[in-house]
C-alpha cells in the first residue's frame, strides 16, 4: 500500500490517535514522538507517527489500534512487531539524555520539540526561528572546607534543577547559599551511578566518594 507522498495532518481523512508528546516503543527500540495520526483515505490509509527524525508510516487498519485502558496509550502490531505509544516518563532520560539518567518531564518534552524542528517545519510549512544549541551539564556542588557533597545540579537549555529527596527540583543559581560553593563536572558515563548513590543515601555522600564520578576541570 503506498504511503501518502506528503502527509497532511489537516486532511479531512486524518484523525489524531495520540495527540501529545510521548514515546513509541517496541521490545527493541524507543523513539520520541510528537503525536500519531490515522489516515482513513482509501488510497493512503495507515498510521502516521510524527517522530523527532521524521514521519514513520505503519500499514495497518484502524481496527488494529488498541487503546490501553483509560491511559490514552495505544498498542498495535506491524510486521510481527508489537508497539506501544505512551506518555513520557522521567526514566526516558536514560536514553534521551547524554547523562543517561532520569530527568524532569518538562525537560524531556522540550528536548523532543527542539529536536523535531525539521519535521515541524515540514508539517506546518512555516520556517521556525533558529534556537540556541542544546546543552546539558551536571555538577556536584560542595563547600571548600567540607568533606561532604552539598548537592547535585543539572543544567540544560530547558532549565536548572537540583537533586533533592530522589527528585529534581527547580533551583535559582543566584541563591546566596550557592555562591561560594565549589563545582566539578560529573562524567556522563558516571552520572546515573552518582545520582543513584546520592538518592540511596538520602543526599549524604562524602566528597571523596563523589569525586570518583567527576571530570577534573578547573573551576
């Protein structure tokens, strides 16, 4: 069955199946998506999933799409592979972030939108303004005369957060208590292990132990 040469989500034959940022996953893959639509036109019927790297087409019938309870999730099978379209979870940071760790949902949402600039322009026919380059950084913070870690802070194009009670909390870097602290970059390869250590120990981690996970750079 042919794929529509130029998918038009505003077509009268197209209806939303999943209308928000989420994830398309199978047993072997995960991809971030902006939404999914079903085209019921006789010539081009099928499921069109809008992902960060383009439009993915699945040659299936509308009756082969199965809602998952009241979650809004959608299951379907295509070419003997089972798929699920679902909402984002903080654990998606494990494969979306360079630091391979859980991240706040708003950060992941913005990551997806930014990485989808080309496909959004393709769908809307509107030239979007250039955005600042993506960046992510993770730091340990500590007092120069202390032997204990003060906090872990994640900075990105989409916000600044500190780790507290096994969760990410918005933080203002201009807070007085942060001004005199020493910082060191956390190695991306070690980030998730450090955060798990920090969470498991309720934020009480020795500086000597924390430094095992950092990249040695000057302040």
